[in-house]
C-alpha cells in the first residue's frame, strides 16, 4: 500500500510587521480591542513589490531544503491561494518556473482558507493513484492587498505569508502519512465571506467583506464535525490526537472548536497572535513553524481543519 507522507516543511513571512499599535494609527482601534476579540497582536505585511509567488517560492525552497530533495525530483506543484499574482497565468506556474521544474504540472486551487486542506486531499489522491511520487503543496497569501484599510472590523484580522510541504510516496509499512481527509462546501453562504469584486463581476479586484457572526457560528460547528468525521475515517479517536491545528482565523474560533471537540488546551496549536489570519497559508505556516522549532515531533498524530469563504471546509488526520 502507498502512503502519502510529508517529508519536508518550509515557510516564509514578509519582514514588515504591523503591530496592533501600528493599526491604531490607521483605523479607530487599539491593542486591547483587537487582542480581546481576536487574539491577534501583530501581522506580517508584504511590500508593494512583493508578490504571492515570491512568498510561495521562498517557502517552497525552504521545504525542499528540509526534505533533502531537489526541485527536479518534484512531479507536481499545487498552490492554494485567494490572492494570485494575476488572473492568469496561475501562481503555481510562476513558482514552477522559479524552481526550474521544466514541464512538470502546476496549478492553483481556490478554496480560500480551506485551500490547503483541499490541496492535501488532491496530492494524496495523485500519489495513491501512482500519478506522482513527490508533490509540492503550498498555501500562500498577500491578503493585505485586498483588505479595506478603512474597515476596522476586517483589516485588523488578516496578514501575509506562505507555508509549504513536500509530500512523497511511502511504500513502507509505516503508519505515517495522510490517514484521512474530508472536504465540504455550501455555496448558499457565498455572501457571508467574500471579495466584492472580480473579473466577471466588475473588472476589479475587490475588497474582503465578512459577516463575522455568521462565520463564527458556522466555523465552530463545521470544524469540529469535520474533524470527527476524519477521525472516524482514520479509525482514530480524539484522545489519540497529539496536536490540533485549526485554521488560524481568530482565537475565539480556535478555542471554540477545540472545546467542542474536547481537546486539551495544551494540544492546540495557536499562531494567530503572531501571523493573524493568513487564509490558505495559516495551517502550513503553523505546521511548518512548529515542526522546525521542534515543538511537533516525529510520529505525532495531528488533526488539521479549516473553513473559508464559499463556504468551504474540511479536515485531515495525518501522522508525520
């Protein structure tokens, strides 16, 4: 049996940081207001000339270095992003070129904050169907370029960054790898979290708009339900989970979903305070930073889950 195992981790964060104190100079807010409602204390912001593909390429190079593979070993690049460099070509194609990967396939997935989970399922399927041996999966965003900097309800929430993993075919008898995934969507909620522009709609990029209360209610329930389904599919139970890494949207959603699942607080990974909400990048950023720091160790059983605009949501149980 072939398993899909993560063998390399990498991430990249722009050097520029906006603290909550900095945000108070942009909109009518303050550190206490932001921290108490979101758990966010700072966010990384890309420079004007720093593109999503730039962040993603650096994260991919770091993941390749960590995996000990060369770019020539990679069979496919999958990029989860809501903020591509251009309408077309895909951000993945630009990354593929930067990595000198020849004619290897590369494409984007647009599932907003759930994009990385969607990409993991696709990579898992490609490997288990013997279509690929090594796949680069990256979540990358420059959300600062589409936030409304006059709307204090949303501009304080988002940041920029990229996280990447190398997923490889494992022919050993090891239980390590992607054990299960579940994906869902419900388009009837499309106007709860969205960008109010687009090529077909009004030929503009648009800004992020969100109905916060609607999203919170849906997020806590759907994250926990999806995680339980993936646990059942992988024949694991909640007590066996070593680490829970939900989408880093805000602290209330993270804590709410963990509480609903009955997961101990010390098993919950939280990076939202430093990264803010980086959409498709949030889970790979959290995963990579914790693995490379030694917090998450080999043979750890991990539950990943995310929810984003669409609505889209999903979960993944894996062992590294």
